[in-house]
C-alpha cells in the first residue's frame, strides 16, 4: 500500500501497483480486477489491518511500518 500524489495504490508481490478508489472512509475497490479492500480500525481509530476480498474469499493483512 502506497500513496502517490494523493492516490492510494496497492501492489501484490510480483504485480504492478494499481489505484484503489473509495466507496467510504474504510471501503475501497479496484477497477482493474474484481476486488475490494476494507481497512479495519482499532479502538483508537487508527488502521491496524485490512481485509482483501477477492474471488469469494476474505484475506486479512496486518499493518506493518
């Protein structure tokens, strides 16, 4: 996950980076593939993880610095 010139992008291992687009403050989608990303907020309101929804599966990923 990166931010370039105000645009969020995601990049899977060995793949190019793709832009993601907001549906809400925590829900995003990709235009190049049928996939969605939900940012999971902790009690303090910061993002602690995300879940990638693609192909009928939800794959969680924790935040790394």
